[in-house]
């Protein structure tokens, strides 16, 4: 549940046409935090959206000129990653989503999102014990057009109490 003194942070990744490698952005939150002294950023809510070039919606031609299907996987983490990681095996992951799209060459035959963690809303917030939020995206096969992945986080800062420090330690080591 978001606190009353929240603010918003944004990130955007462009997965350019023809690219299949992991694309990233790091949102610097060091101006809001001092982890060594217990002041951290708390993510209360997060959202991810997908667009085509610019602010335009995805269109069939972004997928492929002929019949094809594509996927774009995204994640948000409290630590820098070099590729996609799973929420089940990496404690830094706090948001993930996959967009699936298919076309017959002239129209969409499918557009679906697997929203395991999108949108996110944490009752006590997700503690970011670092000085950045890392967002990443990767496609399963090259798209014909660019895919823009847009992240929006509602956050607040907090000076951690002993109880919250214990909660953080448990969540970081509970695998």
C-alpha cells in the first residue's frame, strides 16, 4: 500500500528492430537514498507498458511483414543484471512481464501479456537496498520494428527500523 508522500520514477528501454540482445536502463536513485545509514527507496507500485516507435502503439508491421509471432520479456530489479533472471531464483527481481504478439502479416492474431508481476503493488513496499533500479528487456526473436518498454514506479523513501532491516535480510536470503 502506497504511503501518502510518494513520488514517481520512470524508465524506458528501446529494443530496436533486428536486436535480440538484453537491453537495459538504470534509474539512479542515489539522490533519494543513503543505504549505509538506513535510508532506502521503497517501491509501492510499478507498471510496464509497450509501445512502437515514439509514443505510437505497436502495429502488426512491428512484429514482421509476414506471419510470425514474437515475445518481449521485461524485468525490474534492485541490482544490475546482464540478462533476464527469474523471480524464483533471484531475490533482486521485483517485477516481470512478458508480451506475446502474433500476426498473419496483415492483422494481429494474438496480443497477450503474461503479467506475473505487472502491475505490482506491495503491501509493505519492496525495499531497494541499493542506489539504483535496474530495468531490462529481451526479445525471443528480432522484431521488424522497435519495441519501447516503459516503466513507471510509485515510490517513497524510508529510514529503516530494526524490524524492517530484519525483513530485508530475510527477503534477501530466503531462497
